[in-house]
């Protein structure tokens, strides 16, 4: 069996352990673990196109499992998903073409690795800033705030500023989402295209 897969026993065991670790991340933190797959395969010496393609295959599996679970809970907006799928497909095609172009130049692995560092650093800074802002807001809640009826924070206040800005672009045609809110068709497909571009270039899932 291992001969058919082209793997040694040691490498097969390594992949099994790594898959188990990614599964733990998926179950405990709610993330697919795709951000670990591509860098790990690059470290093991696989080319960037192979690493990214393998990561995308992994993303597909976790996405199907997550979709089925959310479907049972009635939390899937299929109209929104179908529209985003159009943009994501175009973005993935562009991202994959970019990777193959860099592979021809012999710099794909380096560029993808640097892009991962920048992406993870940016996400880390964003989460740290949000955590510090939340801590500062919590520190401002004293007895006076409680005596006045508690906090006036609404669910809308928890939405990041960049998300509110993107959602504010009401360029027709508009569509009504499952939660009753409205969003521009161009915004939905544009976000899908951006997610697809990152997915096709780095092999990460849109949920990440």
C-alpha cells in the first residue's frame, strides 16, 4: 500500500500524526488547519503548486464536513454561497495561474512562504488590536455604567470597521440574505473573488 502511495513508512507516519494535529485544531479552535498544510509541505520539500493543491484538497474535505454540520443547524445561506462561489472560482483560477507563473521563474516557494508570513502577521496584529480594544472597553465599565442600565453595546458594534465599510457599498443589484439584511451583488462576488485569489495562491480556505 505504501509503495502505491510512493511514501516511506516514516513519512506515512509523519503525515498521519500531522493530520491528527490538524484535526485537533479543527475541532478545538474551529479552524480548518489549511494554514498549516501548505507551509508543512513546503518544509518537506514539495513544490509550491503541489503543496497548494494538496492543501486545497484538504480544505475541500473539511469544508464539506462543516457545511453538513451547519446545514443540520439551519445556518447555511445557499444563495449567498452560490454567488460567492462564482467569485471564488475566478479568484482561485487567477491565484493558481500566478503560482504557476512564479514556479516557471523558480521563486514560487519563496514568494508563497513570504506571503504566508505577511498574512499571519497581519492577522495576528488585527486580533491583538481587537483584544486590546475589547479589554479597554471592558475596563471602562464601572458601577456607574451598570447603574445606568448596563452596556449599550449592540451586535453591530462587534462587527469590525472594515466589514461595516465593505457592507456599506450599496451598489445595485441588491440581494436579501437569509438573516434579512441586504448586500450588493458586486460586494458579494468581489469578496468571493478576493477570498478565491488568496485560496488559489496560498492554499488556505476562505474560513481562515
